[in-house]
C-alpha cells in the first residue's frame, strides 16, 4: 500500500470513528434510549431515602411565584439535624438527597429560578439544627414564603432509625428570602 492511500485510509477511519462516537453520544441523550427497564424502575423505588409526603409537588403553584431580580444571589440551604449524630459521610449523602429533591421540584415548577441559581454559582450552605421539631418549623416557614422546602427521611438501613427526618433542603431562592427562614442558624 502506498503512502497516500495509507494516509487516506487512516483519515477515513478517523472520520468514521468520530461520526460513530458522535451519533452514539447524541443517541444516549434521546428519550427513546433513556427509558428505564423494569429492574431499574424497581431499584429506583428502593432508594436509601424518601422525601416527605408533600414533597413532590403539592405546592408547585406557590413555588413558581418566587423570583430573583437581576444578578441577585440565590442559594440552597441544607439544614442538618445534629441530634442524630450522623457521620460525615451519612450527612453528605443525606445533603445530596435533599439537594436533588429541591432541584427536581423546582426544575418543574420554576425553571427560571433554577437557571438563575445555576448562573449565579449554585451556592449551597449547610447549617445545623437540634431537633425534628425545629426542622418542621423551618419547613413551614419556608413554605409560607413560597420557598421550596424538602425534607429527607432516611430508610434506616445504616445509622439512623427508619423514617427519621435527617436533612431539610430549602431553596434555591434569593438570599434575602432564605435568610428570613435560616439566617439565625449556625454553619455546620
């Protein structure tokens, strides 16, 4: 094989490989290829946490009312119960669950606020509280202001009793609004 045809073959293989990779990547993002199998759906239902009963959209209309002005900073506050004596790893996992629960709720009901939060740095602040009663008061206060508030109940497979409320996610929302609810709490 001569040198020009070798280079031509190599170029053709490179282009073909790039195109195949591109279309596989694009295909992976299509709804057709993202469907969950029955076993994946079953595994999804057996997660390590559950959100509270009104956590999945009972207040979607209220959440759409919260707006951020211009470059106004927004944040998501994660309120962690310290009376449960969770390890750092457990706290991190529960905070991840709360972050995702808030995000999933707001991306449906107030996508403009989610985009604003993403553009302004996606601030996440972890603070502490001492009891489940305090968490419930904070959740009610947030909801009264139209701010997303999602509590996480642990499945109880590791460190805490089943159904224990471990973390409350509040927001994302403008800092001026969230501070009305959590401004008095100490950092974790």
